[in-house]
C-alpha cells in the first residue's frame, strides 16, 4: 500500500476545476473555494515513558465554514502533512455540503506512526496536541472526529482535555466538541458502524440502478479498520461474498469466501492483524488488485488506484470507503474501462452523518436508539445518492463530478445570498 504521491491537494484542485467548469461556477466563488481558510500547524513536546522528551507536529486545516462549523477527522499517520490535511479538509467541505449537513470542512492529525508508541504515550501526545490546538477547536466552531488510526478512545482524551481547560459552568455544554466518542462519554449508538453502513447503502443504490444482484456478488476490501470491517459486515448482510482482504499486515484470499465477522473476531485477537486467518492463502498486492470480483472497496489510504494500478482492476464497481483512494488520471482510466465508481465524498459520508446525529443528541441532552440513528443515516445517504445520480444524468458526467456539482451549488447559493463582507 504505497502512499508516496506528488500532491493530494493538486488532485483535489483537478477534481474541483472539472466540476467548476462544467457547472459554470461564479469566478469569485471559485476563488474562495480554491483556498483553505486556516492552516494551523503546532509543534509540541511530550514526555516519553523513558523520561525523554520528543517533539511532535500536528495539523488542523479548516477549509470552509459558510454552511456551519468546521467538521472532520484527525488522523495519526506518517503521511500526515500540510498538503494532505489541506486536501482532506477540502473533501470534508464537499462531503458535508453534499450530505446537506450544517457543517463546513476541516481535517488534521499528527505526523506520527502510532504503532511505535505505548498507550500512555499516545494519551499524553493526544492531550498535549489538544492543548496546543486550544481555541482552534470548539463545539460550535470546529469539531474533530476519528479518522485513520484514531478512534473513540482518542476522542475521549480530546474531550477530557478540552473540558478540563474550560470553566466549571461551561463543561457540560461542550460534550459536542468531538464526535465518535465512546458511548459513556456522550457518543451515539451507531457511530461505530455508520461509515461502513453508508458505504453499503451507496453500493446497494448503485447495484439497483446497474442491475447487479448483491446476493450473488463478490467483493474485495483494502484496509480492515473501522470502515473496511463494517463495510464487509454489511456486504455479508446483503449476501455478497468477500474474496480477498489487504491491510498493513498482509493480504489474504479465499475463492470460497471469507466470513467478515469471523475475520473481525480473529483480527481482534491478533493485534489487529488479518494474516494467518484459517482457510486463506497469501497473495501479492498485484494479485489482490487483479482479483476478479464485482466490487472493490478501498478503505485504507489515499492514492491507491493510480495510473499504474487502475489497469489491473478486474471489477465492475469501485466504492471509495477511503478518502482520495483514486487519482484523477486513474479516474479517467476507470471510466474508459467502464468501471463504475462511487466517490469518497458520497460513499463514506455515512461517518460524518453519524457524527452529526451524535452532535445533535449532545446539544439536546438526548440518547437515541440504534435503529433510529441507522435509519436516519440511511435516509440521508440515499437522498445524497439520488441527488448525485440525477445530477450525473443531467450534466452527462461521472458520479464524482456530479457529487462536486451538488455540493458546490449549495456553497455557491450560500455565498450569493450572504454576499462577501465588507
Ligand atoms: N473522518 C471521517 C471522514 O473522513 C469522519 C469525519 C467526521 O465524522 O467528522 O469523513
């Protein structure tokens, strides 16, 4: 899973310009949306378990907040840098606008390989990062959430640190400073599975309009973290068969199928690793990408489907669980090869939609039932999918460009109505 790439932010601009040209976007608004609003870089010291002090670099990029508070995840990964954070923040603006949420877009994280640190060190790193961000985050201003290598525990540490720095009277009003929290810290039922559920809801919509029978379909998944594992679980519920899985530990394949729920249990007991799962064989990265299946769900990092790897794919549909897995050049190759693609800003939007419902519950001091949350996520995802497919038909374009057009049109209207200060 090589990640080196020239610039993810350049890729975002290529995608944006294609949509902006097609929809004839107002040139002033085009200038605004081509830039990020704020780029925060913090360097902070943390004491390690052996007493030594290490410096870390963290980022939070806020792209746009015309529709509401900045919103988006924090990732802990060696690939995190300013360019990546800018790209990922911009995608969040499109994602929230497309889903019709009252949010803008942001993203951030720490340039770190979390596998090299103990739990205690990760806790101190997270708390010190939160402290360094200070008032750059806030429940009505910028609301982080989990992303690659961060989860409910990370959110609990951020919440606790943020609340500790508030006045006594303010603390209980600020639970919604982060989403994706553990249940007892103000998290919502369903947020854990929301992204994967949204991915499969999108696949289901695509399958209906493309006459693909999911009860007979096969699929492969790249990445078996939150998004990949829950997507596989919900695909199994539809009756589809998982043939191969790739993650950082290696790749497993079985022609007779891999049970996603058994694999989740197996990985839990094996330090998150999928390799060695019974009745599977190891295959190479190239063989994985060339696997004949109906659907490929990339649910790991960006820039996996490139000019080199796009020609290898042997599937009917790519459903982007990850953010930015496909480069613009690879998009063109997939279109030429007649491979369908559900773009990230639509395909993985179940996650931030779930976050929105957590945020609302916190604001109202409510707890909703699992079924209620999941049904609300489903409705929003289907609505977004329907808007995108209608727009794709009317502009005679691909689903990614159509998703951008729906999102950017909403932002354009808001700017036109509000005008520019002063
Ligand atoms: N990190 C997720 C994403 O890329 C979720 C963001 C959120 O819930 O704010 O969409």
